[in-house]
């Protein structure tokens, strides 16, 4: 790759600036920095896994699962909703 020096700067300043720019870009992609949205996704996935366990292994109703998870019954019902055609019967 050929790099042309910016007017008034030498190549080393440009390299430092480019390195800093890359570091800032990659910093936002780091898995070490958890965003609130990512935490929300993880919490929902955990709740879905627990709800499925309670339903399959313990045979609890949606109301009982909602009570254990501290969620509304509508939220727990949404965890079990499958919009795919796999669960549709003949029409």
C-alpha cells in the first residue's frame, strides 16, 4: 500500500493518527465492553431458557412460570410463540 504524506505532517504522525483511529473503532466492537442493549438480550435469552425448562421439565403453567421469573404472563407466552410454519396444522 502506498501512503502519501499529508501536507505539513510527516509519515510518523499519520501512522500514529491512523493507529489511534483504528483503536477507537475496534474499542466499540470489543466484547469486553458490554452495552445495555447486549445485556438486555442476554437477560431475555436466559429468561427464555428458564421458561422452557420450567415448562418441559417441571410442567408448570404460564402463570406459574411468570410468577417464578417475575414477568407478566403475556411476556412468558411470547417466549413460547413460534411464528414459523413448522407448528401450523393443515388448514
